[in-house]
């Protein structure tokens, strides 16, 4: 099984990388044509060189370009002429910022992403939750785990290489207020705030859920103890064994519920980041989130399949919740993007803030919810054989490397 897993994962990696690179390298329409000044800087929007997604859709006017070269060719223009030239360049820059509408945003592709993520999330979770029904019990667990770790690497690399760098370019460009231009660490600050906020939200949600189910389980055990004390029988050992099994089953249910709540919390924000993405960053992020959702669906579905329920409605509801959270986040992102686009230079600021926040959320989800939970000396990962550990670490690193390579073209 391990050999099969070792063959399947690199093959999937190769196909995913080829698809990502080919799609992300498509030309974005209406890209600005940058013309260098005699001074070596770029005309119009200097901040564009920090972020290739800053597309105005307009070229600098020919008159303005000729005016720049006239000044560059003059041997002795006075100091007042320099100030006039700088003022005109500044006015031209502000004019372009006011007309800025952001990178190319394909609404149809974003709407399609909602259904793509929904379908693949559902399929991934269903395949693992009902292997006997679908005749897929032979799927090696090593392949599923390796795929999950590959998806984790993809998420981490996407956050740092694709989203955070975009946020930095937006929040340090000439179209944002002077505060952000002077405080160049603003992207890192908002990413940090987002990560800490995610930690607080998850702590509150998970604590309340765990407390609720723990009290319910404890109440059930106390009721059974009272019945045993009033009706002592020769089958006390059998009852003790039954309570032990009940407690183990309850703890496994609680653990699965907590896992799903944690996944649902960060999945909404991950979907939000996809809904807001535009330009060349959209395709890599869509690929990253799709891979992540499929293999996370496998992991959650496998745990749901191990539990015993009175009816099929509860596991079906859990699968539905998992499948819907990310698409709902994407839909929210599309709505927000439709409201902030066309705001001119303000769009750059809003998009930069959202990208920084999304990057912080994705980094937290990758390092804490995924790597911290799955690859830890305190988890079952510690008890895997050495070849499996090597396979899982390689899968994680290859996932990160794949999106880093895509970032070279995107």
C-alpha cells in the first residue's frame, strides 16, 4: 500500500502543477503598459512594479510621455521647472489611482468556483464516509494522509507567496493613504491580527461545544451509575465494559464534532479569500483550496464513517455542513468584491487589507489547525512507521514547493 501511495502522490503533484502553471500563466486582459522614464522609474503608477496585479487598463497619455522626455533631454531646465514636472506627474498618478478598478475579476469563473468546491468537497467526504457502500474500502489510508499533507503545504505556500506578497504590494503602493505608505509593515500587522482573532474564535467555539457534549455524556454516565447502585446484579463487569465503550464512543463523537467545527470556522474565511481574489492569484488559490478541501473531506469523512449513529441523517448533516462552508465563504467574498470594485484608489486599500487578513487566516489554519494537529509528537503521527513519516513530510514539502513554483509565473 505504501508503494502505491508513493506512486500516486507524485503523479497527482505533477498533474496539479501542470494544470496550475498552465492556467495561471494565461494573460490578463487590459494590463497596463509600463514605459520607463529617463530617471529609471516607471511612468504613471510607480507602485505597479511591486504588484503586477495593479492594472489600470489605461496607458499613460502620449502627451504626458513626450513631456517627460522633453524634460529629460533639456540640459539646463531650472529648479522651478522640476517642481512643475513633479507636480504634473503627481496629478497624473492621482488621476490614475482614482480610475483604478483592480485586477481582472471574472465573475462567471468565481461563481463556477462555488460549485467546483462544493462538488469536490462533497465527493471527498462521501467517498471516505461510506467506503463499503461505494465499494472503495481498498483506498490506502497512506494515500489519503499523504494527499492531506500535500494540500496543507499548498495552503501554506499560497498564503505566504501569493496572498501576503499581493497585500504588501497593495498596502505600500501610491494609491493608499500616506499612513500605509510610511508604515510598510501594515500587511504583516493585519495578518497577525487575523491569525490571533482566528485563535480566539476557535477557542471560544470549540470550548463551548466541548463543554456542552461533555456535560451531556457525564449526565448519561451518572444516570447509569444510579441505576446500577439500585439494581446490583452479577453482570457488573458487563455493565462496566458497556460504560467504558459508551465513554469511548462519546469521546470519539466529541472529537469529531470539535474537528468539524474547527474546519467549518476556518473554511468560511478560506472561501472568503477565494471570493475576493482577482487577477493572476485566483487560479493558484482555487487549485490550492480545491486540493485542500478534497483531502480534508477524506480525513473528516473517514472519522465520520467510524462513528455509529441511530440514523443516516446525522452523518449526512455533518457532510453537508462541511461541503457548504467554503462555498458559502466564496459567495460572501463575491458579494463583498462586487461592492468594493469601482471605488477607485480605495479599492486598492480594501483589497490589500482583505488579502493581508486572508493570508493571516490561511497561515494560522495551515500551521495550527493542520500541521499542528496532524504532524505532531502528541498526535497519532508519532506512532507511524518511519517510511510513512518520510512520505508525509515529503508530501507536505512538495505541496509547498509546487505553489512556490507556480508563484514564479503568477
